[in-house]
């Protein structure tokens, strides 16, 4: 089982805020979910309108949260500075493969 698969801490489910990168266009997508593996698969199968394009999506960055609203709040925050200096700083430490 992947380390990003839906995990539980006690009785609490984990939620994820994530950044994807398109392998061809290098475009980014920011989202949140409770099952990162399922969500990445949905993006790559074209089930998400905003990520239907050429190329595959890879997981670039992930943050874990115990509360869904925290993950969604962080998603909105990252989207608010996407493409700017703060976004570049966030993903700067990520190793591209």
C-alpha cells in the first residue's frame, strides 16, 4: 500500500493538500482530498475537467491534515499565490524526477 493511500490516525481520517505537475506542459494543479492515490488516478484518467490535457500528472508536493477544513483552507491559500513567488518558494525544494 502506498504511503499516500488513505491513512487513519486513531479514528481520524487524514486529508491531503497536494500540488500536481503535468509531465509535458509543466503546468500545476492544486487540490485536496482524503485519498491521494485515487485522486491522482482520477486526474490521469481525465475525470477532472480542469486537468484534462496532454500528458500525465505526477504528485509534486503533499501536506497532511487531520481536519478536512484545514486541508481545504491550505488549498485555497496555495491557489491564491499560485504562479507567484510564494508558490515558487513552496515547490522550490521539490526534487523533479
